C-alpha cells in the first residue's frame, strides 16, 4: 500500500485557506472522461474464453476466475454469458467472501455458496459484513441460471457484481486514498477507496472521478469542496498522463489564489499514488493555471511538502507506574505527575506551550473515578467529571481532552471546563464508551463501545466542529461482534490496531489490525506475553506497546519483549502505555 508514504504529507494543507470556496451543484456533477494513453493489457486472470463443451459447473467457476481481473469492462468474463445475460449483468460492485463452494448443476442452475466478509461499491467504498469473529458472516447462496447457446452452456442470469475470495481481494484490489480539505482548511482528510485498476491512465482518471464526485457520506460534514463552480451543464475533467501530467479542470482558472492552492493539494496528493505521475499541471480551456504556492503552473505532492516542511516528530512513549507517569526508560516525570501523588490509572499527554507537557489522567476506579487535567510543571487539578471513565485522549492540536463517561463522551479544555459531545442521534450505539482515540489528523474518532451482553466493538465516527458545537457524526462499527474489543490505537490515518478476545468457547485473546473502513481484518499474535493484553499504544513508524496485567511489553521482530535495557533486567512493571498525542 502507498498510503503510509503519503501520510507524511497529512499536514500539507496547514497553509492553505479555502475562503470563498464554492460547492458543486448537485444538478451539475462534472463528468470525468477516461483518456487511455499507453494502456497496459488487463491482468489477473488466466481464464480468457470458455472451454468448448464445458459443463455448467466449470463455466461458473471459470466465469468467477475471469471476472477477477483489472479489466474495467470484464470482457473475458462476459464471454461466459448469454446475450441477455450480458445486458443484465452489472459488474461495478464487489462481494468479498471468506471462501466459496460451487454446487453441481441441478434444476437449471449452479449455486455459489460463501460466507461474506464485505462489499465494495461502484465508487470503491468498502463496507464490512459484521457477523461472527471476522472470518465471514452466515453463508449466503447465489444462483447462476444456465442456458445452452449453440450447444454450449452459458450463464443467462446471475447476481450483479464480482465475487472474490478474501485472499484474491487482497491480491487484486488495492486501497487508494482520496484527499479532501476539512472545513477549516487546516488538515487533509483521507478517504480510502478500493479498485483493481492498474493501468496508470485509467487509475488516474478513476481517482479524480471519485474526488470530483465528493467524499464518502460519513465525511460529508467534515470536508469542504475547493472545486470550481459548474454553471452550465456537465463539464468534463480529463487526466492525461505525461510530463507533466495534465488535468483539464473547467473553471479552475477563475478560482482565487488560495482555492487554487487547495485544489492543487488535493490533486497532488491523490494522483501521487499513480506510479508514473510526477509533476502535474491544471489546465482550463487549454491554458495552464498558475498555482500560487509553487509560483508556476507545475506542482507535485512534494511541492507542498517542501512548502510546509513539517518538523520530524518522533512521539515519546509514556506509561503508568505506581500511580505516576514515567517515560519509555522508566524515569518518572518531574513533580507530582510522576511521583504517584494522584494515583493515576491512565493518562494522555500532549505538547503544550513553552515546551511544557499537557497531561490528562484518570484517578481512582469504578464509579468514583475522576478526570484530572493540567501540565507537568503546574500539576493536575480535578474536573467535575466523575464516573466509569475511559482512558482520556487529547485532540491532535492539544486544546482539549476527550473521555468516555459511561454512554456519554465529554471534552474538557486545559482550564478544566467540561462540555458534552453530541453523538450521532441516528446510530444504534448502546453501552459504555470504554476506549477512545483520535485519528492523527483529528477528523475521526475511534471508540470501543461495550454493551451489557459483552459485545464490544470499535465504532468510527466523524468529528464535526462548528462555532456552535462539536459533535460526532456517522458513527458506524468496523469490528465484528464476535470479538470483544478491549482497546484501540491508530497506527496512521487509515489503519488501527485493536486488542480483543473471541467471544465463545475458544475464548482466545489477540492483537488485530484493521483499516478504518473495516477492511483487511487481520489477526496478529500475542506470542511471549504472560497473559492477554489489556491496553495498546502505537503510532506511525513506531513500535507497538501493550500492557498485560501489571507489566508493559514492546513488539520487536514479530514477538513481544520486555522493554528493559538488557535481557536480564526482567519484566518491566507498568500499565496503559501511550504515545505523546
């Protein structure tokens, strides 16, 4: 995946203002025209034509193989259909199955049976099937109605879309990222999409087509549009691969300078995922559009990286020992924060002013737990937040800390003032918020919601900020109910790690990796841990840490090891590791 390479540019829009931006009218969505330049031959399938005299079961099996390819028209697969079947079949969605079985021919049809894991829409949006423990939902059957044409069996009627196994999906489909600006214009918000396209021209045009169509529904209130207003019918956006790659964007020359910067940032980051794309130029009615940030019409993703020049940030690691906060080496933080005065059970730290660290911690346990806030130099003061609390989490800018309090989410500023966070009213969330973490850019929040029946899932919501309120919208689960999740941490803007235990007879604990859209659910391991982990900390390009009981562990070379300075130092005592936020 190229997502990790691009994530380093997540702050690229910090210097870009989008004042005066206009929305795309819903009645006049720009049309993206595919320009196929130097197209490669479709790949991915060894099946090209039906075998003469093949039986119906073989025809269906070979059709499934032929349809799993990067050919957007699926020409080879259509050869297995009757003329009527070709007209009826829509091939722009994907159903991912853990595995599948193909029945023998009977009663005029062949049946495909499989356990669904997820689906991919025509716009590349993945939706997980949340049943069981992540290995698939209840078996579902799909019928292929067969018909003989000139003595050869062909498929006459079938379920729409492509069917692939999870293994084949990971081989063929790649996650790419669309980039949008948030409502403040201060951050880039990533929007993951899946496609099997590999041809550079087709991929580039597809990515821009999805960008022009807008973000996924759950981000609609989080991001803003910097696309030019469309005033007279459908306009055509054309991407042509070259040196430079050109993007014909009608109306772009009329945008104000700051908005042109924003448009170039979105295009630069999004098209940077196409291997042959380097420098880019936006053109309008044949003329190049100057990008103020670069001082010319040419730009690239690295142009914005050079302008922003973010400082290299290696987050420090902290954990709790004896009720105080210690650093990665086990050294206590100065003063009362480190010496155990507050009896902390968990903490979150963020950079503050003048080099001082802001600290939020939970003191006490059960219904008597209390949220404390302050700094390392001044110490902590109690807020009026009491109850069964999650570990706190600072927003990425360090201005406020959030905490789960039973079924509510609260936020406190550095002075200790507490305000409720409105949670999406149309969601079916029931239970207590037992863990909470912000995505690195702050556009999303991951929450572990634990219900009375033991179900504990990770829910992802969009953080919507306005002068009137801060709320969580579009809250949806991304982990299966068969795994009771204990804790969650973001590895990068699109990937999370969770710890949990299988509910049921096996009762096995593990560490899992999952994408923000619920895709690529992958068990890892807890090799060498003394017991199941109960909290986890991870950050981009940093080692994962967990606590297991009263000890902390770091993952090295695929196994968990004591973070002691030598193999003879023994297990290191501590709980609730956390990276500087």
